[in-house]
C-alpha cells in the first residue's frame, strides 16, 4: 500500500493500493467505547466501563499479520454471477483501486469490484457505546443487479469465545455464559429489516469452508442459526436489488452495554430493553443522519480550544490534529485491559490529566479527584510503592491542575486517602512531596549517597526537584508560607547533590547502582544517558555553562540520523537490560525521551536543534524521507531501533496511546510555543527555530480565549523584546488571567 502524500497534510490519511507502506491502523474512541481498525478491517472493539476495557469483538493482537482473520467483515454476494467479494480487503493487489481514509473520527473503505462501487464509513457517535458502518453502494453497470450483503463480527465476550446468541426484534444479541464474571452484552443490527442471520460460527462457515470463504456467503443465504453450545458469530444478511446505475445505502450498528452487578435475569432484560430503545431512536428519529456531524462537532470543539499555525505544515497538522487526538484518546483509556497499548495504567492515567488540561480541564479535574483516592495517608501510592516515576506524575498532576485552574476551591477540596482519613488536594500534594523526600533520606541526602546505602538515580532526584520548584509558588499563593520555605530549602539540597555527586565534567552520570556509577566517561558501555542530561537541565542542576556542556554532549554523542538514542553504547549485559542492543531503553530512540529533551533544549534557547530533532522523529517528516521505515505517520511508535541494532531506523510498531504522544503535545505547547499555565497566569517564553518568522496560536485558559501572534523579525530562537496584551505593553512575562472574552497578545522576539 502507499500513502497519498497530497492528502496527508489535511485531516485524513489516504492509503491506496500499490507498493510502499503497510495498511495502517486507526483508533476511534468516546468515553464509553473504543475501536481499533486497520486498513484491512482487522481490529477489535471494547466497552469502556468501571475502569475496564471489556472486549466486545475478537481481539487481534497484531493488526498487520495477513494470516489473521479480521474480527469484522462485509461480504457481497452477486446473485447474477454467483460470485462474492469482501468490502474490507484482506489482501489487496497492487493494481486495485481499493482505498482507505483514516480521519480523527472515522475510517472509510472504498473500492469498485465487478461494476459495484462501495464506500463503507466506520465511525462512533460522541457518547453512545455503538460503532456505525455506513455502507453506500452504486451499480455502475447498465443491468439490474441482485446482491446479498453479509455483515460479520466475531464475538469476544467470554474466554472460550462461546457466548450465547438470541434474535429479538431485528437485533442479534450475544452475551457470555457467565455474566457474573463478564457482565457484558453485545448486539448487531441494521437500520433496515434483516433478511436472515447466523449466530453459530459452525453453521456460518460450514464443514468445508473457512473464514474467507464461509458457506453462508458462498451459498448466498444464512440459516438463522443460534449459538447455544459452540463458537458464535454475529452475521446479518440483507438482500438488495440495484437497477442500472442505481444506488443504495444502509447502516449497521454494533455495540454493547455492561449489565449492572449483581447480574440477574431482570437486569439482563432491562439492559436489552435499553438497547432496543436506543436503536429505535437511531432508526426512527433520524439520528443516524446526525451521527457523523455530531462526532465531527465534538472533535472540533476539543480541537479549537488550542490551535497553532507555524511555517512548518507538518508541525501544524501533528499538533492540531494527530498528537492532540492521541492526548484526547488517552483520557478515555481504562486502567485495565487485555491489550497493553489500550490499558491506561496508573502512571499513564496521571500523565493523561496533564496532557488534556488545556483542552478538557473539567474532565481532567474529575479524573484527578478519582486518582487522588489511590494515595495513602503517608503520601505514597497503593501498588506503586517502588515506582518513583508514578510519584512524580502524581505530584505533577496535582500541581498542573492547580496551575491550570488557579482554583482555591479545588485546592481546598477534600478527598479520602486510600487507607484512612481525608485531606484537601493541597494536603495530598504536601504529603506526596514529603513522602518522596523521606524516601530520599531523612537528613543529609549527599551523606546518604556517599555512604552507598542505596541505589540512586539522577532522574528521580531531578523530577523531585522540578516538583519542589513548581510547588513553592502554589503554597505561597494559598498562604502556606512555611511549607513553601521548607520545599525551597530541600530543592537547594538536591541541586547541590547533583552538582557534587553526578556531574562528570562533560555530562551528568545516570545513577549509582550497587555502589558503582553508570553513565560516566569511564564506562565502556552505557557511557552517556539521554534521560540524565534532559532531566538535570530541566531541574536547573548546575550553572548554565554546566547545562550547556551536558546538552552539547548529547548532540555530539547521542543524536543519530533518526533521532536521539536513549544511551550509547548499548549494553551487551542482559542482566542490566533484557532488551537487545539498540532496542527500547537499551540504545533505542524512545518516544518518551523526546519530550524532556525538547523541553531542556527550549530552556537553553536552542530552537534550531529542536527543529532538527523534531524532523528526525516526526512521522510525517520521516515518511517523506523514507516511507519503508514508517508505520502510521500520524502516530508515534514506542521506539525507533537505535544505531546498535541491525534494524536501525525501523519503528517498533503501534504507538502506546496511553502516554508518549500526549506528553510530547504538551511539551510543544509549553516549551516550543512557550505558552505555559502557572498559578499566576500564562507564562510566555517561546523557543522557536530562527527561520520561523511568525507563529499564531490560540489557547483557552480559565474561561477566556487567548489569541497569540509571535513575531520573529530578528531571526532569533529565544528572548522577548516586548509583549502587548490587548494593546497595552505587559511588564514581565506572565499574563494575568481574564475570566472571559477574547484577548489578543503580540509577542516580539529580539
């Protein structure tokens, strides 16, 4: 397959038959439903409820394995010629006109076969746990055509893949045999009267057929079978007659509901009635016509809250569309799922709060309140006692929510601890910081490190230092001056430790493990770590000259043609790193490392280096350079194989939607565009490539809309000459918040 590069700069990615890329996947989601879908129809659907992802259709771990059966398909049987073909191609000849278009709220399949043109649009409504397959057919010939359409799904409502089925009121229901363990019910129906159906997979496929050649499709008729003991499917048959040049359209609805516990026959019946009522509303009240516009409008409302226009079109489309979309998807991901990429573990859920705050502050605050209940009174997190990264993101989520809202009511809002008692959001923040400080050492941190009592990682110290810095103005604002002074003193101690213990002359060491330092010039492997340099600079460790030396070492020793390696040389010791050399954290180019690196470069004003690394790692730029290296160009992989791997430059596979792209989006907003929420207002500090002569941005903040124009007449990367707010020159670089209205800001670099 090959991508239509002319279309990729818009809001759809068009994939056509031919040599080039694979069939990329798309992810569609709303708060109650999530769907993964590849360009060949492979994928899976989930109900999102009770912090879980409940599988609805058969789970496909790898969307690109050609031998796997898609969990959904549409077949056409031509009764005139007695031939059949799929509308979602499993194998596509190079000369085919098959086309797939992936957008933010839909995926469209289009093709022409035997003079029958088809277009199938798959999309979700903005709130309901239902996916819609809108099928439009056109007969391009001059003769009448009799067709049978077969809509197929494979259920995954139970571990044995043997849910029961029942046919009621034009709806085929499916539900597990053990509803107490898996209280879900699935359904499939059409907006027209169904002609026949199959619930039994054995009856549908037949004794000599297979999934690509099912007996019911070959014969052109289903048998109205039910699944009672064997494996089940959901198959609906609809017969159509198309006159010469005639057209027809119909819509399939596939979805489900979670039955309230404890499950009883009465509750199951009530859930079925709820589904029937919802379907009736879609079919009778013309709601189907509004599904696509409503989904598009919901996405536009999110999208327009924060927009940017720069000279780099790829940057604009990544920021305004695809990275933002992945941030938005993140907040809907559950904390439990059979698919790791679709599970929003506690750490990722915390990151998601920070990532969506500028666009969905209300949803982010609600999510924060839920997650605060996972903190114990001592300050640590249940089931995350030995995860400093989770501690950092927990503290950061509280800080960033308070910075975004400036809301004293939120600061004073009381939330229960996981073990006993209650405390305000501000108290949760204080206990988190004190708990982390206690883990570092009750008294002299430097003395503890030098006694070799425990392993110590620079990034843990740096992340704690960053949170301490951020917390000081918050406690000051809410009249907690003693706490502010305490945390400021602890920050100074951490800064001294980093300079005296971790600095190695040209870069910072990564850690002390088993009494030995890692990431020093003396190491033959694991000589310099990207993470250590980025976080040290962001924490303000060392003088500016020290920080510049550290990042120059990164540029000299870690930057490759495909981006920054996490560490070099990679380790050959699998007891230290189980990954192969050049893979993931062992010398790979890891997406999660990009955000702190770009932020640290922005802090020093190195805008041209930011642009270079952005172009090396952004999928749109990478596709133009070499399409064969790139997966989904609108997404980010977990990592790119590093220079010590024979697969150098290739991508690892689908991005982890739970964290990495969203963090990168917020970094571009706050560090490159330089528009960051603080407790006192919006702090302005852009760091641009010097060739960017003008940038425009829009940002919603505390009920008001801010419109920015950054003018770079002197071709500098950083440095503000003046800021004009609504025609008046601003003193300083923080815009005090307005409660409503539109406000216009001009920022002149110089």
